């Protein structure tokens, strides 16, 4: 029987980070289930994006790191000839990287693999709102939804059905599930069930995983905006790693205050998104099991006006919470030495108080 290559392609904001962390940190359980995951290449976060980025490139253009990652991945496949391979990268679900799937299919065919893609889809309004909150968390200074929508088009498409037609053209039969917050089982257990792998694990297997990449609440978003504007005013630029380190500190600070869910799009934004994605949602719904359809077509985002965009719009109570959140964040930034390569302790102390 052919070896199988389980290709998890996300999509974005469908619990992929939590799944990847579980995959990367449970190698013994995976091996016992006849699976191998490239955890030595991905590290503890588990995202196979480094391999995915190189996979779609001309080898003649590879950096030394690209070449090393691909060599390590090839060695992993060859060192475990009796194990199926599990691979997870939302990278391959993006519009701009879809063409790379052809190269992936050709390489895996050469290795003799049967490819089993697995993907989760999510209600488009919920997904865009989550992506919007994620973008703000990474020190962006523009809270306008229009700006976010323009930047997120590479991660979002109006018609996912066409994407799955590309899979079919490659000879792949994709297992598709709907992501939703109200699930009886953890997202990891759900993944293995969707991929047809759950029976390989003992019934006592612990599939639980903490939320890995939570979104900010309404107050946390304003604090992030406050810090981002200060950094920009100093003509500083933060690389992606620095932004991620900052978000960790802010998320930890936000967890210590009372906050409410951040609502990005207002009523008109929602109506626009509904119109844009209605046909795509309906098309995907036809590909889902009946019990998954409601998860896709039901919005989880609460109705109501968009969250405040300035501190001036906050109540006195929420303003006090924002002040507390900023000082907690400052303390955590000062204690978290990895960020000091990008944001010095002196610069952290100079971030203005919220007054």
C-alpha cells in the first residue's frame, strides 16, 4: 500500500496554530500511530511554513536556509519509510501560493505518496474579523476595516470552491471540515477524525491543547494601537519577530484585566462581506457533511456596533482598565528580554502613559 502524505493546509484562523503545536510536541504519540511530523525543522510552534516557502521555489533561487530545510525534510521522509507523513502549513491555502501546489504534487508523486489534503473553512465574516484583530495585534496603526480588507486579500478568497477544484485537478480528494467555536471535541481530535486517523490513537490519548493565538479584546486593541503609534512616531520599524514578541506581552497583560470581545466590522462592513462571500459560502457548504454546514453558515460574531476606535470613546471604567493594561504590558515588555533586540528598555519606558 502507498504511503500517505496528510497535507493540512489550514486555512487561516481555523485553529491551525493549536494543531501545529500539538503535532510538534507529541512525536511519540504520532509515531505510535504510524505518522511522522517534521518537528525538528518547525520547532515547538509546529508550523511547516519554512518548508512550504522553499517547496514552491525554483531550487536555483533557494537561500542556504531553504536548501537546509528541504534537505532535512527529504532525510526525514527517507529515514521513516514505514511511516505516513503529516505536514501542516496554512501557507498553501493563500491565493498567492496556490500555484505551488503543482510542484508539491509532482514531488510527492515522485516519492510514491498518496496525498490526503485536509482543510478547515470558516464563516467568512468571522474569519475576516479574526484576521483583522490579528493584524492589529502585530502593531499596525490603521484601524480602518477597509485598509485591513485590502491587506488580507491574499489570505482570503471569494470562492473557495475554485480552490478545491485545483485540488481535484491534481487528483486529490480533500477532506473539508467547518471551523466553529462550539465543538464537542478539541480541534486536534476533530482534525484526526476528519483525516480518518483517529482510530490509530488509543482512546485515552489527550488531544487537548491551550488556545495558542488568542485575539485581543476591545481594550487590548486600543493599547496595541497606542504603542504602535508611539513606535512609528520615533521612526522605528519592528520586524515580524519583534511584533510577535510584543503581542505575547500584550496578550498576557490583557488577560489580567476585564475586557470584552473586539468587534471590527460595523453594520455596513458586514453587509459588504455577506454580499461578497455569499456564493462562496454556499458552494463550500455543498462539500461539507450535513452536520458541519451550520458551522459555516452561522456567524459567531456578536451583533452590535463596532468597538471603540479611540480611548475618548471609552467609559471611565474601561479607560481605567486601559491604563492598567498599558502599565501591565510595559512591565512585561521590560521583563521579556527577547524583545529588547528590537525595543530597548529605555524605549519601553518612554511609551506614554494613557491619560
